[in-house]
């Protein structure tokens, strides 16, 4: 009898694929930081989708790339959540025409939670005989 761990497993990816995933994670992280902290007039037009949808999508992709590159680690997930909170605090205090909002933080966390939920579903489906 083989006992299986309840912990979600990391998909089988080659080391090269993990490196590309890590590079994509870093690039996406830098894009989020720029788009979140640059003066409002230097970023994308606000007419593109809803603001909260953009927040959720950005953190969904960031979390997904992080999970693929590094696996489900608490430090990764807490770091991404802290990033979302830190960006909102920075926006509220720096005065570049940005405003930190609780609703934006909630959208960030929602995108992260959706990526984790999708990760859990896919990893459980992958373990079925």
C-alpha cells in the first residue's frame, strides 16, 4: 500500500522550464511594481477593463507564475500578499496621483486566492489514478 501525501505536488517541469518560470515571475513582479508605483499619467489608460479586475488578474498571474516556478510555499504566498498590501500603503503615502484602497488590496488577495485554488484543483486532478 502506497501512502500519498495530502500536500499538493509540484507539476513535473524540467529545470529549464522552472528557470523560465522564475524569470517570468520576476518580470511580472517588476511590471506590477512599475504599474503600481509610477505616476498615474505614466501607466496604462484607466479605460482598460475595471480597476479591480486588473488588480485581481495581475496578482492571479503573479501567483500562478510563482507556484509554477517555486511550488506552493508559504513564504511565496505571504510575500505576494505582503506585496499587495505594501503597494497600497505606498500608493497612499507617496503622492504621485495614486490612491491606496482597501478594495484594491481585496482584489489583489482575490487574484492570489483564485490562483491558489486553481493550483489545488489541478494538482488534485493530476494525482488521481
